[in-house]
C-alpha cells in the first residue's frame, strides 16, 4: 500500500469550521477509514479571500483524461516532480488546496506477507492540513467531476521507520500562502515541501480491521499491543 493510502477525519462540522476559519460549516459526518476514489474534504480559497470546505473525489483526474478511471492511481503527487508531470503541473500553479485529516495509516512490512498497520496523528490532537491540488474533469454527460491529490515529500526521521515518504504537512502560517491562486516561485515551493519538523507526531499500532476500506468505525484507530518485533 502506498504512503498515506488511507486517512481519517473524525471531527464534527463545527470543529472543522472553527479550526480552519471557514465561511460556513461543511456537510460532513466523522469518518475513520477513507480511501482512494472516495469523497474527502478540501479547503479552498473563494473570491473575497474566504475559506470554503467542499467534498472532492480523492484521486485526481486531469482535465484531458479520457475517463475518470485514472483517478485511482493519482491519489498522491510527489513534490519533487509535481511541476513536471503533465497530470499535476497545471494544478500546482493555480489549483491548490488544504486536505484535512485527523490521522493517516501506514502499513509496516514485518515478514513474508505480514504487515502491521499504524495510525499516525498529531500529538496535540489537532487535525493535519496536508498540501493538496485539485482539478476539474468534464463527464460524458456534461457534468463536472472535481478531484484532488495529496502531495508527498521525503520522510522525516519519525516517519522513516515506516517508509521513505510522508504527506506534506502545512503549518497554519503557510495556509494562505499555499491557497492563493497564483503561481508560487520554485523557492517558495521548496520551502513548503520540506519534511515536517514543526508538528509533533505520534503513532500507535492498530488492528488489521483497518485493512478493508469497508470498515469505517472507531475500531480503525483503536490501539493494539505493540508487537515485539516492532520498535
């Protein structure tokens, strides 16, 4: 499973509106196991500089795609190639968003086919604001599909125990810089894309209940005893 292949967002609409200073509360019910091609929330800057939260498909579909199936493999965008890849280079210029998450899951290889799922979250209990991009795609019926992808960067020392990549985690002072709808200079992008060193992270092992995206309940984040073979 790729880095950050699943996320959760268990905050209420009121909590989300307060934390992200939104124009209005989003329509949302707490979710514990969100995966590719499902609807997740994104924060975008609307005219007048107000922040609005909307549900978008997780799995970016470029405007020139022949069909929407490509979204299943475009849930993540590497920060080191995002300005070069045809699927992402237009969105990174003017269609950037924040992707809220209460936590995300990583699967650590133990032995053979055995993998231990871990829940990664902020130590202060606040939600993440991942750097994201979004796109629109014209459906065959004439409607529009809005979709998004999470940007990843190199893992910091904390995350390197589980893999070599991690989501780009934006601190609050950088939110408006990221959300403004204009091309950001390469030096600004490189500063925003550095592996997180500011937000303190924590992690707990969880059961394989989370392996199936059909399972969506608090059981997904319930800690289990740490296996002896792990750190």
